[in-house]
């Protein structure tokens, strides 16, 4: 079977480079290296975005990987526990995973569903009024309309789709 993985656009890295980095990261985090774990981690590192387990599973199977959905869930849970990915809850009933580990926040467009990262250090934000509380995780999420949707709204003529009476 031909290798269906593509080199990483704009990065100068090949899939082989990504696999080597994934192997190094798994070792560094004390995770046993398996073909499935390597494939999932390489996919998450190569593809920007915030996929859920179903999207990761679909991508793996489209590339010929023999991995069950349960294995994908277990792998993502393990990666989250070990700090290789961050679970992101931006909408109800859908847990996404983020392999970008530098401090950042998320913006979710309520019109198109797009999720963008932006620089932000949640640990630097004050937690006024929470004395005596134990904060176990800090996230910064904004919801609104992205630039693309705003520009599209500006380009559409007013009253489009309305019947004249």
C-alpha cells in the first residue's frame, strides 16, 4: 500500500520527521511506543486544528491504519493524562484535542464552527474572588463571529433571500 501521508505543508518537515518527533515525545512522557500511538500523535502534530476522537479515527482509517474507535479514545485519554495533548471543550457533548502546547486561548466562530488559537497565557490571568479554591485547570475560550464570516456578511446584499411584498 502506498504511503498516503503527506509531508507537512509549509513546515519543511516530512512525515518521517514527524514520526521521529512523535517517538521522542512518547519516550519523554513515559508512554510505550506502539504503531497506533505513533500514528495518532504524528497526525495530531501534523494537522493544525482541534479534532475530536471520531475525526482522528476517520483520519487514521482513511490512511489505512488498523485502529478501533475505542483505541483512539484510550490513546487520546492517555495523551491528555501525560500532557501530550490538551482536552478542549468548546461546545456541548464534544471533547476535542489540541496538540499545540504553548500557552494560547481558543476562539470558536458561532457561525461556521471554525476554531482558532490566539496567544494567551491563562496562568497569568488573575483569579480574583477565588481565595481558598483549588484551580485544577485554566482555559480561555471566546465565542463570536470570525473575520471570514464577518466579511462574507458584508459582501452579501441586504435583504437577500427576502420576498418583496
